[in-house]
């Protein structure tokens, strides 16, 4: 049986202060295993595992919706909050 394929979209939904790398609330992009321009490596490393799990069909036990998870960047001054969504590829 072939594994399902998923598209994953990451969106910046909130932060405590403006992002030092220039990301703005509402910015979103399709996850393709590479960080988008203007994203610092620290934030990308924090969200990559979550995006990869959703892309490959996994879930997290704390998720109310198995297709959505939130993750934050490690910069305590900025605290970017990213929402990661998946949907089946058509």
C-alpha cells in the first residue's frame, strides 16, 4: 500500500515583537524541506520536525486537529508562533 502524500503550509500567526529576520504575521509558504528567504536558521530548525511529521502522515498526541500543529521560534524576545497545516495531495 502506498503512503499518503501531504502538502504542508506554514504560516506565521503571532509574535510578541517584530521578527529580527523580517517575517511578518500572515507570511506563509509551502514546506519543501528548505527554509524560505528571510527565515533565520534557529526558527527553521524549531519548526522543521513538526512540518516533517505532518508531511509524512504523523500526528502529535496533544493536537486537537491531527492536521494542524503550532510551533514557536526559540527567540524569547520575538516568540514567533507558526501554524503548520497539512492536506492530502490531489
